[in-house]
C-alpha cells in the first residue's frame, strides 16, 4: 500500500514542478500568502519581438499541502495579473498586426488542460501595444483576465520593417 501512494506522490510532485515552470520567464518575486505554503509568484517576461518592453506577470502557485488538502493535484487557479512597461529603447520587430495579435508567452497552470497566455495586440489608431493575460482551458475558456498597455505615442520607436501605415 505504501509503494503506490509514494509513486503517486512523486508523480504528482514532478507534474506540479513541470506545470509551474515558466517558459522564457524569470521569477523575480515570490510572496507567501498563507501557512499552507501557497505563494504568489512574479515573473519578468521580455517580449521577444519588442525590445525594450518587459511584462511582469503574477500567478498563484499552490503548495503540496494545499494540493493534499483540497485535491485537484494538477491545476493552479486562473488568477493572473500583468503590467508591461518600457524598460529600454523600443525596437519593434516583425510583429503580427492583426486584430487577433500574437502569443508572447505561455506557461502551464495544469498538467495538460490549462495555460496562462500573454497575447500582444497592436492598436494602430492609438499607437499602443496591448498585452492581455488570460487562461486558456482545453474544455472552455476562463473569464479571468488582465490587460495592460504600452503607449508608443511621443516615444522614439524603431520599427525594423517600417512603421505600419
């Protein structure tokens, strides 16, 4: 009886570690929120196609104790927040200019089913980059989202492919 529980626990811990690894992000802060060991993590994410813009994304990281207490081993909540700012001279590469924008960052919030996404959209009329943090689930979307903008108006901006007309 002990061996199957141990194997299950090790598999769950490995899955949690893999699911919580941010892609192309650096954890710059971690705030403990309760005695169970749950944390709010803050990651710095640089936009790979827009040099000079850094986004800070927060997400909830459940502890092993919380997972044991409440079940639902393989999933973290969809509560995310984002703030993006100019952190250097802005150089914009070959970005998607469509209304759908493009994915800048993705990190798993569950083993398979849920991702935290950051999508960038260029608002040409207002000369602004919009960054949207939201969760995507395999079965359905999540209404929890956060938005931030980086205004380009009045800034010295280099467009590698020329300013959109």
